[in-house]
């Protein structure tokens, strides 16, 4: 009798275990192996959250069996002895349900995040993330910013958006070959095509691979980062956005703008990230307040929609009416946009009270695309902008680009490369920092 009870108990145990495993596997049906979360960290990405000279944030993903995660960091050395001095940080962990969006598998995962603080400026660090026992990432390197104004270099991408793994992967990898020591990378919106669709985010992370965990990202939201979760529901920010990126929170703004509107000051270069899809009026006040207080030597704006759109049927009139006057007034140097799936670079010259050109340089505007989706230029649009004072400098179609921007002393050098790694466009902004006057050298 006792043996029979034990036998039944064992059968029930294995039956329940098999069912649980089968149920768990059901959630993985149709997924590639690199989409399936495990105990090992995946989708590791660095972002700014705090002073770039003394802090850095890292975010990663696991399955739900990892309930307590940690990150370790140490000053890099010429050998592996740095591990003896590694400092451990407990991660903030949040559960995330992919099944909130009907096209995703009904699958829960854990996102983990840590902000490293109290770091030394201009120091090469190594970090890793994991469970503290058997499931770790590799050790990954980054260097903190210097204090004050020093040379720096960064990369900028327009929309990746479509067929990301097939066709954007070679762009980001070629950019890494061109500028491996870039301090950060700007993604100017439409990182993916369908806001909540997890396969697209999986492709974006796989396309960049370790580059995402080594280059510090400054992502901006595009219109494709917004969609409704279900029919007739209002559109909302991608459900993955906040769990997977640890970004600055501007508490003076409304909550819906958190982690989509923020400012990064890197070695006297100020980058203001705007959300050109939502709450534009509120951001106008934020933009003016931020620019009016800025003492940075270089001021850069990035948002998704093109202020001077070179594509047919596009018109960001609000930005030209409300944001451009602020860019003129506060002598913004460079605006980096996406959205239009083509390439255009132009500038606005400095004018006096009667609108006569005074010969100086105002703001340089760039629209670019890094993914395979391409539009044609609208020459009529550009001619209309020229009547409004815009001057076009270069343009291109049916080409995937990445841009490398280098800043040193009184010069900002902008270079656009094709995905073959060939230089396509170059411009240098020379600036007298004592009075803010600039000239454009092409």
C-alpha cells in the first residue's frame, strides 16, 4: 500500500513537472533561440543616467528564474587581476509581460538595471552583469568622460526601423569599425517599425551585439515607437522602452515624457533629446529653459522628425514655428533628425533684423537614414525652405548612412559614410567660443 502511494506520488510529480515544462515551452513556440530569455543575461545596453564623468547605467534581460541580479565593475588592468577589486551593485529588477501585446508570445521576462555611481573621470572600466553565481555576461569595457572640455567623438544613426537584422546589422558594425572608440551613439528614433513587437527589438539587439553594451546609447523615440496595444485603444510608448533603457528622468516634465525627453552634458557638449511625437508644447518650454541656462561650448539637438524635411509629404511645421526660433536665439550648432528615409544636410545663416544674410553660420540641420527603407527627395520642399532662409548643402537618396562627429578645440567635424565605409559628405563647423560666431567649411 505504501509503495503504491509512493509510486502514484512520483507519477504525479513527473506529470506536473512535464506539464510545467511543456507550458513553459509553449511560450517559446516560433521564437528563434536568440529571442528566448534564459538565466544568462541578454540585451545588455549602456546608457547615460547621471554625470557621464562619474556614472553609467546598464540594463539587461533574463528569464523570470533570476529574481536577484547584480552587476560588478572594476578599473581595467592589463591582466585579469582587476577581478580582485571588483565592486558589486544590486540590480533593480522588474517583471515584464511580453503578452501585453497580442502579436508577442505570452511570455514574462525580468529586466534588470544598475546605475554605477562614484566612478573616476577619464578611467577605463570593465563590468559584467549576472546572477552572482554561474550565469554571467563577459567582462565589457567603457571609459568615463573627462571633466571639462576635451576632444570627443560620437556616432549618429537615422532610422534603422525595417529588416533590422538583415540590413541594419552591417551598418552598425561598419560604424564600429570606423569609430571603435566613439564615446557614445545617438539613435534618432524609429529604432524599430512596430512599437511593441518583441521580435523587432530582438533583431535590434542582435544586430548590434556587443556594440550596444560597449558604446553608450542616447536613444530618441520616433513615431514608430508609439502604437496602440489593441484595437481602438490610444497609442502608447513601446512597452519595452522604459524596461530596456535606463535613461534620465526629467521630473519637471509630465510622466508620459519621462525617459523620452532628457539632456546629456558630455565634456562641455550638451545633447538635448526631444520627443517629436507627443506633448510638443510642453517640450518647447523645456527646450527654452534648458538652452537659456546652457553654458556648453557645443549645443546639439536630436529628435526624430526632420525640422526641414527633405521627403515628400512631410512637414514638421510646429518645430519650425516654435523650436527653430529658440535654436537661432541660443546659437544651437547641430540638429540630428531621422524620419524621412533619405539624406539631406543644410544650414541656416545668421541674419540681421531686416533678414539680410550677415555671413555667419547659424544651425546645421541633418536628416539621415541607416536602415534599408528609402524615400525619394522632394525638391519642391527644399526649394520652399530656401525661400524661408534655409540653404541646402548636400543630399542623397537610396543609400544607407552612418555619421561620425568629432569635436576638438574650435572645430566640429561631421562626416557621413555609406554602409560600405566610404565617405559621402563632410562639413566642419569652426567656432569662436569667446563670442559664439561660426563659419561652415565644406
